[in-house]
C-alpha cells in the first residue's frame, strides 16, 4: 500500500501544474483524457498520422563510445615555461578563443627582447636608407655609400623578420606581437581554446615547469562522439560509408542518430570481425567515452508496416498502450500489440490503424494523468 501511495505521489509531482489542478481541465472519462489547446502545448504533446512505411533492415552489433578524435585538441606549450595562472577547470565548457592557462617563460622573454631590439634597428636602418636614397638622387652622397646603407638595411630587415618568426613559433599572435611595446611585463604567454568544447583533461599545477611540447590539457567537442563497432566479416559487404546508423545505451530507450564514418581495413584474426566507426550526434551530452551501446546500421528497406516511435508506447501493468487523438484535445487510451523494429521505431500489429493520429511525444504525461485519476488497467 505504501508503495502505491509513493508511486501516486511521484507521478503527481512529475506532471505539469495544470494536470494536478482539476479546476483547469485535464479530466478523464473511460480512458479518454480531455485537454485544452493550451494544456496540449504545455504538456509537450505531439501527434503523428499513422501510416504504412518501409521497415528498415539493419545490422545490430555491440559498440563502445569514444571521443570524437577530430574534435579533440591537445593544449601544449611550444616553449619551456612555468604555469603562472589557470583560467578554466576540468569539466568546464569553453568557447573558441577563451583563455585557458597563462605561462611565464624566460626563453620567451628573451625572444621578445631580441624582437624589440631587432625592430628598433630595422626602423633606424630603414629611415637612414630612405634618407640617403633622396640624397643620392641629388648627387649629394656616393653610390658606394648608398649601397653600404642598403646592405645594412637588408641585414636588419632579415634579423627583424627572424625575430618575429620566433615569437610566432612560440605561440604569439601578430596582435600579441604588435602590443609588445605597450606591455610592462614580458615572457607571459596565454594559451587559448582553438575551438569550443569541454575540458576533459588537465595535468598541471601552478608554478609547475612545463617543457616545450608537453600537454597541459585537452579540449573536446562533444556535440558528436564516435562509436566503435565490431561487425562480422560476412556482413561487411552490406556496409558503406555514410549509411544511416543509430545507437542505444544498454537498458535505455533513447535513440542517438548518426552515420557510418569509416570502415577499418583489417580484420581481427581471432574474432573475424572488422571495426566500423560511427559518428553519432550527442547534442544533449549524454554519451561519454567507455559507455557500451547497441548499434543499428541501416542496410536497406523491407516490407511496409505501421511504424511509430518507441517513445509513443507506454506500459501499464502487462499491457502496452498508445494514445489516439480522436478529436482535438480528446486522447483515447488504446491497448496495442507491437513487433520490435529498429532505429527507434516499433511496428504496430493490433490496436490502431493507418490514418489515426497517435501521440508520439508526451504520452507519459497522458498515462500519468490516467494513473492519477485511478484509471484501472483493464477499464477499456
């Protein structure tokens, strides 16, 4: 009895405010839930016209989620330095160009000093060369003197360009370099995010010495993940790059859509399987590396059937039900028999027919409303 009361309480709390308030509509008669247009919108209820569609033929195989390697960035230093300050932390979301960590480098400070010196010498030699060219046209200075000054200018220009190239190789942008004259401190280098993503690894502490080339952190774009799937040798002929695919977590019901990204060219000599990599959408950040999934790779279409999203199916006791919108705002409970399909769809065998409007989103809200009203499972 306590369990029943607890379940009733949970269902009531999970409903929108209108469902718990009889003064604002949302009543049931004989397995029919009646809602106003506003209540339908608030409950997120969406219907779909049921029709015959081709069932997708697919290959099912186990898989493991991995980071999207093309969206993974190592944040490294190109010059020996110590960690001066950090700006982000593990697990934090960052945007492109955001500050990540600031380093302090004596090597960089010396390179900046060399650049400023080369810049000053270049400017002086350029001014002198420009001045003597005018005088040479007036025959005031000799060509030998002009050639000597020109040689000096070319030498300082080469030194200036080389000094600037060294700073760029250390990670400074041209904007950073142009602002050196305005700085009061030298040798500071701020590393920034090359693209938006999540900080998934950082392995440093303040004051730590970091050798050039060492990784400080990793950022990954998790809007897409990879799923590594093992497919039997005999089924490889049915799979091609860009074929539609989906995955589902073990014990879950949510489908994540994607495509075949590539097919490995070497077989496992023991299992006689080949790796197939899927690129899967992960907009809600629910898939993470190491998770086990079941993958469906579409290889063609089969016979037609009444297909509907598995999210439309609700379980009440031993029965499977859907809700049919008989007229605007009137949702009738129907018991159905289904056959499992794939790609997040099920085939309806009995209970509804083509041309009826079936609730594909928000069915849980309607089922909860019936449960709240004490509707018996077999009252139909």
